[in-house]
């Protein structure tokens, strides 16, 4: 039972990291890759703050 909870938590963590990096990282200077890395390693919430604090990318 505990393994299922860990797997579900990992999938949710991974999915939230992907959503943050794909939706917000594209339009920021930090980029998709770094946004995903920070979100996945630290937490999606910290990744969201770091991504939002990053400057907007020039087009």
C-alpha cells in the first residue's frame, strides 16, 4: 500500500513540474529546462516562484 502512495506522489510531483515548466517556462528567460529542473528537484511551488521571478524572454 505504501508503494502505491509513493508512486502516486511521484507522478503528481512530476506532472506539476511539467505543467509549470511548459506553461510558464516558455515565456521566461529561465526557459523550460531550468524551470523543470528547479521544480522537480526542489518542489513545484519553489519552481513556480523562481520561474515567475525570472525576467520575461525577448521575442
